[in-house]
C-alpha cells in the first residue's frame, strides 16, 4: 500500500495560475499621479494669482528683501 504525499497532487499536468496582470495597476497608478499633479498645478496657480492680485491691489508699499551669503 502506498501513501500519498501532499506533493503528489502537484504534478506537471496541473496548470499554474497566471499571476495578476500588471498593466491595470500601472495604468491606475499613472492616472492617479497625473490627476494629482494636474489638480495641484491648478490649485497652486489659483492661489498664486490670488496672492498677486492682493499685492497689486494693496495700497501699502511693498518691500522685498533678498538675503545672500
């Protein structure tokens, strides 16, 4: 009488499962990065325009100091 080992059920005839596809993950990651970049650019541009408009409309003089080593 022969006993079955756990390894007997995995032979060369058993098909292997395909690994999860990588392309959907790469596409989703790239899309998220692009969307975040675009939203950040638009948000920053809107804030920068508002700051420049506030400076231009300010009645007080503006002093800019640049320190160098």
